C-alpha cells in the first residue's frame, strides 16, 4: 500500500525541473510551483497535485498585468495548487483569501497554513459551495476561481449562484474549459452569448506526477467579466 509513497519521495528531486517550468512560465511562477511541490512532498496523501498548465497561468498573468485583487474565492480546492498560485500572483498581503471544498486533503491543509503567514485573512470552508453561498453578500468578491464539479449541470448551478457574489468589475475563472465536456458545453451554451470572456490554452501541465509530456491535452482556463460589453477586464 505504501510502496508508491516511498517511491514518490525517493524521486521527488527529479520530478520537476527549472527547464520544464521556465519553458512555459517565468521566474515568479517557477518559484511558486517549486514551493508548492515542496509542500506536496510533505504530504503522505497523493492526489492531483497542482493540476494547472503552466503556460495558461503565464498567459493569464500577462493579461492581468499589475492588477491585484482584495477578495479572492476559490471553489474546488483539491490539493491547493491553483489556490497557492493565484493567491500569491494576484492578491495583496491585505487580501482576504477564501476557499470552499467538501473535502480537505492533507496537502491543502499545508497550503492553507502557509497562506496564513502571507495574507490578512485565510478561510477554508469544508462544505458544498452551494450550501454556504448565503454566507456571502452579493457583489462581494472581486476574483473567483471555479474549479469544482465539471459536469454541465453542476457547473451551471455553481456559476449561477456565485456570479451574483462577484463584484461588477470583478473576474471569474473557470478551469478545464478546453478538455472536459461538461465545462466546455457550459461555456458554449451559457457564457459566450452573455458574457465577455477569453480562454487561455497552454502546455506544461503540472499534475500529481509533476511534469507531463507536451502531448498532454491542455486544460483551458477561461476568464469571464460579469457584464457583457465590459471589455477591459
């Protein structure tokens, strides 16, 4: 049962490289990814790892420029990879960082403790996101990352609830809009006609086994503005 964990720890130093990371990202992203996987290797519970395409994060970072957010919500934490990246890249020290997931991995717990050293407020809600939506005022968050259940109806339900919690000038990210049928269908049917959005597609998947080959299908990260016609997101 534990053989896989022992093998994982023995090979940790060679599982991700600067060359791989810098090929798709930049120095800041490389540093954060490597910090994350040091936390990941502290955990005996191997789940999905970071689960992001480094090139997509790099494109998102370039698009947002110097923009920072004060109230960040992540829905669907898993092992805390995107929570770690987005909080550090796009939030200020005085920002509120809130996350929701009905499950809490050991890795996510380590990530949350590290984030508590950096940000004014860090909250993890161990619930279904719809169950706790009423705790938040409408128009409260200026940055939401939706990366929970990827079935079409689940994405729609979560989006319909939490788009109301997004400020008028805020942005929402939806993950896996390229490679998963449910989220891709939701984007095609519900988003494109009603919201301004831009999809970032890239390579360099950092997952549970750290680096993957370039033939791995891209995840797809779509940025949505709350109001149609709001071109400057």
